[in-house]
C-alpha cells in the first residue's frame, strides 16, 4: 500500500507537492542495490518517503541525507543545527523509517563514507547550486542512476522579485553597486531559475536524460554510457552563474527606472518636511504579520536613501522604528493584503510626521502604478536558458 503522503506533508511540513512525493516514492522502490543521497531534506518529508521506500525495496542499503540545517526558513529553527537534526530524527522516528538513514551537515560530510557508496539515486532540493552538487556526486552515480530534482522552473520566485531585484542598499544609482551582496548569492536569480539553467546545461551536455516531469520536480536518468563530469564542466556551470548576475543587474536597472518615477512626489515631501531621507517600503503578508521590503528611496542632495533592511509591522512601535518615523499607507481595498510604508529619517526636531490625505492618496496611486508596471515587467521577462 502507498504511504499516506498527505500525512507525511502535514507532519514533517513537507514543501513539495503530493504528486512529487509520490513520484519520488515510486522511483525509489524500483532502484537497484546501493545508496540514496538526498541534499536538502529540511524537516524530512522526502527522507521519510525514501525511508518508507527502503522498507519495500531491500536494495536500498543506505540513505545519506545532507542539509546545512541553518539559515533557512524551511527548517524548525533558523540557526540551531542540533535542534534541526533532532527534529528530522524525530520526524523519521514518527514514521518508523529512520534505520537506514545517516544525517550529515553540509560542509562536514563524511566523504570517505560517501565515496565508497555506489549511489543509485540522487535527490536534490537545496539551494539551486547544482554546479556544486554535480561536481560532488555525478561521478559517484552508478550508470543509469536516478536523479530527482525539485524546483526546476523558468521563473523568478517571489523572494527574488521582491528582494534581489529591487532592494535599495546604498547611496548609488548604479544597479551593479546597488545590487551589492545580492550578486554574491549562490543563486542570483533564485533557486528555480538557477536549477532550470543548470539542468538545461546538463541535458545539453549529455549528462542527464529526462524520465518524467511532475508538478515541479523532474526525474532524470544518468545517461549511458556515462560521461565524466570534469573541471571544465564545473567552470562552464560557474560561467552560467556569472551570466545570471548580468541578468540580475539588467532587471535591477529596469525596476530602478520604473520606481524612479516616484522621485518628484518624494522630493516634494522632503522639501515640505525638511527630512533627510524617505524610504518607500512594500508590505507583504508573512507569518501572520506584514513584512516591509524597501522598494525605493531618496536621500539628501538628490542622492538615494541608505539601506534599512526589512521590517515587520509588529516591530514598528506607534509611529516609529528606531530613530525613524514610519507612516503606513493603508488603503481600504488593500488593508489586509498589500500596503506601503514610508520611513522617514532626519526630520528637524523629530517633529511628528504627517501627510495630507490628498497627497497620501496620490502617493498610493503612484505606488500602485509603479507596482503594476514592475509586475508587468516580471511577467514579460523571458528567462533564457543561459
Ligand atoms: C526547500 S527546502 C527542502 C524541502 C524538503 N526537501 C521537503 O521535501 O520538504 C531546502 C533545504 O535545503 C537546505 N540547504 C540549503 N543550502 C544547502 C546546502 N548547501 N546543502 C544542503 N542543504 C542545503 C536548506 O537548509 C533547506 O532545508
């Protein structure tokens, strides 16, 4: 009988679809003698599926599952590695399927053990860095081994749309400087897009053959006869990441140009109030709160505003945030969903900031227009395979 995938998703907070867990299970129960390596188990839904498959398929001798167990919103604690490992162990124990599972922390893998395993299946659902994963594992896969990859899509995820492509991080109008640390992200255009570009490369170069496509995951077979994944392949994949950075800068210059239309209205407020900086934030519902992302800002003497990071509405006390004043721009229609905030700093004498209703309305409609145009830009982007 098939496992209860809904229950697994519910109890281990699985992030893939039921269809994709089912596909993973049916592939795993068919594979030959050897080891499964999973990268990015998070709280273990996929590992449970593999563990249950191992109870049906005695050829699955070992399941090695590797996660960074930190800096992710998909795990129980954001930064407590031990607690996250314990959570994964408990979830496996709840389904009584952990006996063949070895848990490893990314960056501290037991390579001696991994290298002596014939790997018959590789499951990847981590951060999109398939150049690293294929360079580590491809040559250890047995001929015809299965490779299951989640989130392979030509799209920008919401995090990238809100954050990498738009946040203002400094006093510069140069999109490259403005992108700052986002250019150093392992997946500059996000996991989905990066995975898609890398998978296209691996198919093009003859490393993988598509077996089936699920909801967001794809199952591949290691091509036969096997090719050797070389240093050159790694370099070529790293060049894809460089091209992705260029795309990110190009998108940023477009979003900056669109948002730049807010400047006259903001300058008028600045002149009227005598404040030093105004930052426009876009609110997005998150964790039963509203999280504000900076989308545009102006600073002193025609310059840009300084970085403020992201803020939750619950952290905005009365009208302020630290030494800054915050004005929430709620409109009735958008009350619960999207809304904007203005963060003002350097007001003379810290006078309370207020804005006449008429100006507030015209600012909200200007913000709506900028948002609509930005969304249209994202929709119209053709994400090439690089
Ligand atoms: C989308 S979640 C995985 C969801 C999970 N497979 C499931 O079925 O619910 C991505 C996971 O990848 C992990 N991760 C991020 N970078 C990693 C790395 N370099 N190596 C291994 N895991 C990583 C994150 O900690 C997170 O737990």
